[in-house]
C-alpha cells in the first residue's frame, strides 16, 4: 500500500522514507535504490538516521509512484512506495 501526496509539476521537494521504527537497534541501511513510474526526476538521495531522503523534481502526468528499496546490515530488504498526485497547487 502506498501513501498519496499532492505535488505541483514545478516543485522540487524532498521526501523521506523512514525505517527507523522498523529496524532493530543496531541495524543500519547499507544500500538503497529509488525507482519511479511516470515522469519525475530523481535529483539526489541520501541516508541518515534510519531514513532515506530523496529530492524529486519535474513531475509530469497525473500520478507518479516513487519506490525506495533498502538493504540493511542484517540482510533484510524492504520496499516502501509513495504516490504523487501531480497538479497545479
């Protein structure tokens, strides 16, 4: 299941995927991949304190999905997806 958010097509915004409550105390994110459907530019991404922050711009169309997949130092893999509803705000 994904969460939907509104985004203006001219916006450049950061979005956070937070796994800190899901991970064990000594667990860390060792790798991540950002994938998208539709038209959106992934400008950059970074990991800090159990969360992946991704900067997105240039969203086009009416609905864009952004998925963040992580791998942890304990060998776990998980995906989270957010849905962006694109339109003038």
